[in-house]
C-alpha cells in the first residue's frame, strides 16, 4: 500500500485531478455492475474507492500546504 501513495505523490496536481474524475466515473459504472450481480465488480469498487480517497487526500494536502506558504 505505501508504494501506491508514493507513486501518487510524484504525480502533479492536474493529473491527480484527472485521475480523480476518472475514478469517480469508474465507481459510478461499478455500482451499476453490482446491481446486475457481477461479483468481481465489488473488489474493483473497493479498490477504486480507496484510490479515490488517496487522491482526494493528496489534493487536500497540497491545497492546505499551498495556503500555508503565503
């Protein structure tokens, strides 16, 4: 797990925002797959939600850090 967050830390803010939007769309699609009974969607949904949380956390860290730099 720590490797995932470290890889994300190396990505610039714009790319993180793009990845966040893509994950949000993926989560939306996976929810529909769950309603149709596709079991593998549950595992993918969990991973996508965790990745989205990581990205949101990093974006928030950068926002807070930027505000303190003034």
